[in-house]
């Protein structure tokens, strides 16, 4: 599952919902919550598709995990840094015995 809820947590949330919302209003609340989740998924799908279209060629095969800003920037920076033809300078790291 996305949030890693176990069976005990789900049962606890259901009991808490029955207590707070009440058994007579719980079905209506569940329907409204399902509609909200469906609408959020539609918005996320639309945003993902628009982002893929606006990024242009080369980005058609993006997955939702690729659209994570950290993952996206890291991949782009790695590809730019890997294309560098300049040799990397060697750093000679020695331990100075006088500093120990």
C-alpha cells in the first residue's frame, strides 16, 4: 500500500470514524471521500500528461517516480556531468603525521 497501513491501523481508523462521524452519516462521508480521491487522481493524471507534453521529445517515457523533483534533477544533472569530456582532477589526499 502507499502509506504502509496495516490491518490494525485500518480497523482502528474505522472504529474512530464510526465514533466521530456516527454510523448514520458514515456512508455519505465514505461516498464523498471516494469522490475526492477520484478527483485528486484525475488532477494528478492530467498534470502528469501535460508535463510530459510540455517537456518535449525525449521525455515521453517518464514514470511518476521520474517526476519527483529530486529524482528528475538528479538524473538531468548526472547526464550533463557524464557528458563532460574533461578529465577529472586527481586529488592526492595524504594524512599529515604532524597533525595527528
